[in-house]
C-alpha cells in the first residue's frame, strides 16, 4: 500500500520501476493503475522470502498465474510502457500464453526480456503468434529457456513473414540447447528465403549461442549472409561445438 501511494504521488516524475518481491505479495493491478500513462520501464522479479530459510520450494519464487493475469490486463491499458523485464521468474508455457494475451493488445512495449525462465515450445509459439499478428517489439530476449526446434521454427516464421519482420531488430535464443540444428536452420532459412523474395527485414542481431546448432545451421547462415542486404550486422554462434569443420 505504501508503494502504491508513493507511485501514485510521484507519477509525474517516475518513469522506471523495478519491483523485487515474494510471489503473490504485490497487487500488480492497483500498483500499475497508480502509474498508468507515465511508466516507461517495468522490471519484476519474484524471489523467495528472506525468512524461509534454506529449504525453498519452487512455489516460493517466480510469478504466479494470478500475477501474470493481472499484468496481462494492465498491459492492455499501458500506453507509455516501452520496456518490460520478467527475467528469472519461472515463467512456463501457460504463464507465457497469459502474458502474450495482454501484449497482443499493447502497441507501446518495444523491449521484452523473458530470459532465464522455463519457457518451452508452446510458450515460444505464443510469442511467435504475438509477433505474427501485430507487434511493436524491436528487442526480444528469450535466452536461457527450454525452447526446442518446434518453438524456434514458429519464431522463424514470425520473424520472416509477420509484423515482426518490419519491427524486430534483436532476437536472442542463446542457451536454449534444445533448439538444435533443425531449429537453428529453420531460423536462418526463413530469413534467407525472405531476403531472396526481396522482403525488407529489420533484424540486426541474431544470437544462437549455445543452442546445439551444427553444420546444417552453418550452411543456412552462409546462404543468409550471401543474401544479406547489410541490415543484419551481428550473428552470434559461440559454444556450438557441433558446427565443426564442415560448418
């Protein structure tokens, strides 16, 4: 309550808010309503309470589904929020789908950080659907999750053909080891095919570090580089031993 009153009082000056709290302890709806139409950057991190000792259950940290629901509703009304950071919150596929439903009605968020969570293919597909329909996202961080080849392929289609092809500048899938060679090649092939069709893509940086990609992905990236129109300026493929000499 004190935080809500403080934010409401300082809404004319407060632009960035970082909240570190225990799960379920913050009334997100009233907090975000208090700073509606003024907040530019929001970071939420749910950590274990300091009084629980060493034996910490998984339910004692990370966003709850109710937190995600409240945030999704708030995002529908947010008109000034540009950056949303939800790293290290144990977001799974269901929670990601809930957040994506709110982001689908938001056109102000341009930077989204969902790194270090538990997002798998279904969650990645929800983000891809968001990118396909309508999106203002220019920066998307999905590193350190559990996304596999199916999720990577869905993101590839969205980045190459959807609304994201005209907005997204940074895509990171680093340390999603289940992406594999199939998923990495799907992303590079989709971008290369789009370039071959003469489509003007906005993607500038692509991070596939430690994604388990191999020679097939390397070949697809080579084809992409041949067709690159100078828009793409950085490709990161560190810690992918399977690329090998052939790649």
